[in-house]
C-alpha cells in the first residue's frame, strides 16, 4: 500500500449537462443522488475526497450530504482538466501535497473500493506516473464496440487504447475471439502524480486522441507510460437511462 491513503486525494468530476443523460449526478438511486453514492464509496478508502463541478445544483447537493466540493470553470473539455483546477484550488486550502490524485468517475454509483486500492498500489513502483484499470474478459464475454479496449506490455504498461477490440485476430471469427485470446476492457479510473497531472493538462491534444476521442492516448503519443492494474470485477457506469434503470435494479437486488 502506498505510504498511507491519507495522502491520496480523490477528485470526482461531475457535469450536469451530460450529452446522453442530463442531470445524471443528481439522479436518485435508492433514495440518494448518484453523486452521493460515488462520494460515500470513495470515502471508505480515501481520507480526502472532493467533487469538482461547474454547476451550483450539484455543488448544493454535495454540501447538503456533507461532502466537499470545488467549483470549477464551465469551459473544461475533459474531466482531467477539471481535476487539475479542483486540485489547485484544494491545495490552496491544505498544507500537505497528495502523493497521488485519483480521477474518479461521477457516474459509478456502484464504485468498487477495490478498484481504487488497485490503482493506488500501482504507485508502489516509483516509476509510475499515471495508472489506470482494465477488466479482464472471459471466454463468455462478448466484445462490444461501445466499450474501450487496451493492450499492454509484459511490464503492465499500456501499449494502446482503442474503441475497436484489440488485437485483431486475423484468422479467427470475431465472435470466437475471447476463446483464443485474453482481451482487456478499459475502466475509466485514473491515478496521477501531481507532476504528471500538471504535465498531462499542459500537452496539446494529440492526433491519435483526436481520432479515437480517447484523451489517455495523449500521454502515450508523447512517449509516456500508463501502468495498468487488472481486475475481474465489473464496473457499472451510467451513461443512459437504460444504464440508470439497470443500476437501480441492482441496488434493489442487493437489499433483498
């Protein structure tokens, strides 16, 4: 475990105007807004958690349940840039500098605490500057073009991320690919050192990033590394109303 988790800052970027599900941070799940579920789960692992938002409705909601919030610019193009501004504002109010900053998705009401710990543990290797997470797929899993996939090297560093399943198994029928190769689906949870977060946000948008619409490619295209932790535990992000209804049902089933 890295030093101690008191020195890890979790930042949850939260936007109201999501293109596919407007207002989703405030969507009620089991009588609590989604953002509260994420915040409370992150707080089980981390001593310092803050929501980064540009919307007063979200900020008021977080304050109402006793959470910490940092207001940020409405002009950020990515959650990572919003994280940097939130960190810089947070740092003005604190005397200690975090060893790791976690960028935690605000649409994961079933956030798995073990996922956070796996990312933090990547920084036991002092060469790690950015870390992320991959779900190992089984033979029964289907490769969905709506997901993001990655390949990694023998040192557990990402080689590439794509919206297409990778690698392409040329001589095998696509529906049988998972029977012949271990595929990894990306989970959008990140850890940064402070220096890496600052550097990442200072870099211009990269060509591969523009093509795939995946900001993590900016880091790889500039010759940097992303350490990958692996899990076999699913995440349940909420992007659509169907996702929201499925998560609500999962909460109901856990209560039985």
